[in-house]
C-alpha cells in the first residue's frame, strides 16, 4: 500500500526533496518520484539514514541526461550536507517492469548502473511514498514470496557470507551495522514474507542471540537522541573486539538461516546413525547438542 508524502517529513528533508524534484524536472520528463527505504518505512533519521528515491521517466536517459542528472546532485550536495545521503535510480516507464535490468543510479556521490532489487520493489508496493506523479503499483509488478526469498537468500550467501573472509572490513561501522541488520531483516522476510525496519531489526537481533554489546553499540550510534547518550570515540581495542564478535556470530547465523531444512534433517540422521554405531561398539555415545534446531532454520 503506497502513500502520498505528507507534512510528517522534517523541514530540512522536505526542502531538499522539493529542490531535488524541481531540479530533475528541469532536466528530464519525470512521470513519478517515489521514496522507499527508511523515509517511506517510518525509520528515517535526518543525517543518518539514506534518502532512497526512484525517479520514473517518460523515456530512457541519454548521455546528455546523465550529465544533467550529475549536475543536479552535485549542486544540491554543495548546498546542503544532507544531499550526500540522497540516492536515486532513474527508470524509464518502458523499463520499470524488468527486475533484472540495471538502471542509471546516483549513489555515494557518483553515477552507476544497478537493478531495482526485489526488496526495493516490495517496499514500493508495501509502503512506498509517492512524492510526485503515478504510484508504483501502476508501473512496477508485484514481487512474489518466492522471488523475495530467493533474492534475500542469494544476498546473504553470495555477498555477506564471503565478506566475512575480509576481517579488515568489519572494523568499520557500516559493515557491522548493515551486516547484522541485513541478517535480522532477512530472517523476518524468510519467516513471514514481511519487511521490517532497521529499528525493528535490532529487536530481532536480540532474539537471535546476537552479541549484546554490539547490538547496544549499533542502537546507541544510530538512535541516540540526547547528547549524553552519544557514544565516546571507540578505541582500537573495541573495534577489534566488535569485529570479532560480529564475524563469529554472523557466519553461523547466515548458514543456519539459508541452509534448507532437508539438509538439517539429513545431518541429524547422519548424527543419529553415527551414535548408534558408537553405542554398538561400546564407545561413548553422548548425543550431540550442537545441531541446528527447526527454530534456528526458520529464523
């Protein structure tokens, strides 16, 4: 269910969005502008959260259009620091239905091409915010449970799991935050076919037995309001310890979440068979309590 932008957006962000829309409409034939992510989902924190936008155009972008788009973003970035958080993908109406197609995107202060993912498309249908023009459900096909589950599973196994082999990355806030929050949000999607916010994901991490000190660190940095709640500058020792805790938890958690239940059943049967053999041979046959439970798999 999409909604139309209201006055609940803070004044600084509203001013930026108005300036952005005016700027791209001077450069391009804009049929619609939508927000997804934190702003649309009600979890937006000015200056902390990204502003995730989709601009739908009446025609594909040309090389001249790319220069104009970059100029709009660069002009806004020079005018307000908040614009550095503004990311936007540019879709032609004739190309919006293809989930595999890569679209021109401004993110991290540069132009690139990347697809509008099934997660983004589900967000647009579930709680997308219409800032201008046609609503998403008129142009973007709905995403099935199977499609969404396949995408989040591939993201965990194809991107986040291999990333754990690079310890130096996990010294940075962004890797710790997004790695753990992505796992928690994926667990909700795979269990219930739902999308949850980053704030809700922190509560899920607690239920998943993520390292309490790391969850507290993320919550304080991202959601503290009072100056007294702001964390002190982290020590190198804490950053190293946090990285170790995160990697030690995240690897097994991803494996538990993405391994098919049938694989767990086969593993348990093999364990039971091995225990029977041990007992028959007069050896210690204590039951192995380390296998994953059904609850772990459903997470």
